């Protein structure tokens, strides 16, 4: 679509010869691009031409101003002034004998009403003190606004998930310690606070309909001093003694549950942890021995050789390793979906933040979902609730409210990648491209498609090379917009055919590809499809310069009227 527009002014100059033959308009004009197009949210053009030889009066002054006219309105660009060799005013000098070059750039912030517009040059001229009246001159048509079809809302938002678990496991543990080389359960060990807590947990599980025993384990251990055979027997006997004690307690409380068992004959792992957590002098020396030797007997021999510390080890470390460990795992059964949904409506104060956030996932009704997230935000001020609320507003098209909610979430969790990603999409949808790029810079690791969002951002900024790199193999409407603007029509067709959820915009973009490749059938078929899905596409197509070559076609007219 970028091709020069050459305009000859011979006829116009002839008509105006009586008043402007010594102050000519620029000739042989080229406008790039032509037709005009939106790039980076702006309509910009570079205009070049020449002033003919022996025409520009030596005392002449010509001010040229680009003007974009549309829908009964106009916007005015920056003027440029050209002056003759003997003019008193400042400006770019045009040599009378040789003539000169004319060049000027203009840029206008795009608004949708500019879709059907015309670019003019406006002149103010005088020779000496005599003002010369010169009419505006049209130099280009516009505006190709296909880049505006890259829609930030085409990017899916990222959810910050709840941590709701229907079943929550709880573990209660207690140790029964034994004397050296013994395996009898002492009464002093069955009355410890740990053991009482374990027994109470078993009773509570039995009495609570929301709880049930998942498993009970009893593990027997022996400290790593002594022979392997001796320690293995000790570990087995300690496990059995502890299991027998627990079975009696279960029977007493009428709890029917199996007990799984295992043993550790020489608890080197427990020994190492105990050493690491101790304040013992020279403990690093002992830990070094553990790292140097893997054979149990060699380890034991080397540690016993450390006479300066072995006595402390025997007194402080080894007794705690002569034990059985009793482990109760219970399942806490959470509320059903129906209970959660009911409480979310009637009494959300009875729900935890995780349950409330989960409740929002149980409905597809946007109003209901929004109400739940608002309750979670009010009760807990949780960043995930604000993010979820922002997502609903974004899906509804309320970008201002979405941005407000994301800002609330970022006040609480400023570095969350998903919220930053969502805030970036919302900022982009609001036209705040610089802020969007700032948010995306903090979104690494998001569950959203950051590359696709960056592709949309670069497309909107007019950097199509970066957009192409960011999109990669992404098959979306936005990726196809970039390909169309880069004149990769085969690639755009392939991308549009691969869009997972094609919509009116998909069909409209296919029609544009058809127009640019002079495929009338594709234009007609896809415009019909686009308008059937979204009636607003009719008015857009009627004024879209992409279809200018079909403007007088009867079939096209029948579709857009």
C-alpha cells in the first residue's frame, strides 16, 4: 500500500497564473505513505516535491501547512516556510534561477473518524507586502486503519489461582525413646506431651465427621553405635513395642485402623541432622568424617577415635536416636461445592479466602463472579481477589475499572508476574502503551502469553519487525494484523485459518487479505461472514480504504449499504 502519489499542478498553476505565477506551489509531489495509514496510533506522512526554476519570487514568502480533513472536521500540522533570496523573513531559501526542493513531514493523532479523510496542503503567500491567495490542494487520501484491528482484548488474561484443597492432610507425630540396647516401653515415655497430643488427635478424628484417618505409621530406630545385627534387632523390637502400645490405645478408643511399620537399623541420617543442629564443639570435624566415609563400621570407628568429642556424642546425640516414631496422618474433608456456593451468597464471612476464591470458579455468571471477588477483596484485601475482579471487568470491556483493580492488586503484591501482565494488557487497551511496556517488563514468568501481548504492543507502536519476532508462531487475529501490515499475505492467510476461536475480526481480516491480493470472492464472502457476526463491521467496511477498489462494485455495495 506504500506507493508514491505524484500530482501534477500544471493546470492549477495555469488557472492561478495571474496571482501566483511568481509564487508557485511545490510541484511533482510525492506523499509517503499513500494512502495514509495509522502507525503507532498516529497518521504520519513525508511529503517531497520541487519548486520550478525561475518561478519563486525573490521577495516571496510561502508558508505550507499540512491539513487532514475528515467528517466535516480538520486537524492542522506544523507549518514550514519557504522564502525567496531577497525576502526579509526567515525560512528555507528557494533560489529563483535554479528553483529548489520541497520537503515536509506531518503527524496527527489518530481518531476513528479519520478512516475516510483527505490530506491537503494549505498555503499562505506574499510577495513583498502583497498577500497572495492560494487555495488548499489535496495531495493524498486516507486513512488505512488496519493496525487498529490489533486489539489488546484479544490477549487472554492470567489467573492468580486459589489454593483451595478439598482434602487437607494433617500430621501428628510423637517419639517413644528407649534406653541403650533396650526395647521396652517405659511409662515415662507414654505420658509425654507429644504422646498426649497424638492420642487426642486420634480421638478428635474419630469424633469429627469431617475428619478421617488416612494412615498410621510406626517406625523403629537404633542409633548408629554398635553392630549392625544388634541394631537391626533393636529397631524391630522397638517398632513392635511401640506398635503394640498404640494398638491397645486404638482398641480402647474403638478406632479401627491398620498400622504400617518400617525400621532403620542405624540412623545415620538422624545422627547427621542432630549434629548439624547441635552447638557441640568440633561438630564440623564429625560432619567431615560422615562425608568422607560411607561404610557404617568405618564411620563408627573414626568417630569413636575422636576422643575429645565422642563422650559428648554418647551423652547428647545418641540417646535421642534410640526411639520409635509414631505418625498419624488425618484427612480434613472440606466443604462441598454446594456448601461453598451457598455460603458465598448468604454468609461469606464463614468462608476462608481460599474458599471464596474457589467459589468464584464455580460460576460462569459474570455478575455473580464479580460479587464473589468483591467480597473476597473486602474481607481479606487479597491481591488475587483484586486480580480476579479486574479480569471480570476486563472481559466486560470496563477497562478503567479493570485498571483500578489491577492497581489495587499491585499495591499488595507489586512483583506478581500475572497481575503485571494483566495490568499491561489493560493499559494497552486504554491506549497507555508506555505504561503497558513497563508492566510487561515485570511479567516474566506469567501464565499469560507474554510474547503475544508484546507482539500486540509492538504492532500498536508501529514496530512490525519486533512484533513479528514476539509473535513467533502465534495464531491469533493480532498476529495476522502484523503480517498484513508487513505485506506477508500468505502468512496472514495461514494464521487466520489457524485461529482457534475465529470471530468477526478474523473474517474481516480475511476480507482485507482478499482486497490486497485482488481476490473479490474472498472479500465478498468474508465481509458477509464478519457482518453476520458483528453488525458494526458494515459501517467500518463502507468507509475502510482497504476496500476502495471495490467501492463501486455492486456486490460490495449490496453488503455495506
